[in-house]
C-alpha cells in the first residue's frame, strides 16, 4: 500500500546519501513530490547541490543553488520517480542546511 511521508535530514558538506530511502517493492516506485531546503546558518549563504544517483551516475536536480542566511527554497516544480537502485544525494557549500524530501512510497 502506498503512503505519503516526509524524510528530514541535515545536509553535510560532502555529497552523501540523504538518509536511506528504502528500495521500492518489486514493480513499485517512489514518487518525490517535493524537496525543500532551509539555510539554517545565521549569517552565511549556502549553495546546495541535489542529485539522483542510479548506482553509477549523478543527475542534478539542483546545482550550486544559493540560499541566503535564514532563507528557504523549494527545489521541484514537478515530480521525480525513483526506481529500485536510485538514491537522492545532497551537499552544501558554506553555511548549513536542512532538507525535507516529501514522497509517495511504493506507488
């Protein structure tokens, strides 16, 4: 059965998996319906990269997007379908950031 969920992560300064997104059941997929990022640093601008990795290749959803201190940004204007083996990754440069990934699991 499909379910909506929000995955919440602090983003590190290296390109790392954004938590562990469970692999969809056979014949199922996850549908990412939103990615929101907040710059949690009081004074520094944060630049963020968000990718989907299929096991060998990073495909950018956002690359070097600047978010001012205390600001936030929604990174998706559409949906992204994740299939078995896909992983969402994120990194920031400067400042600090939190990321919330909203998805429909096992769609």
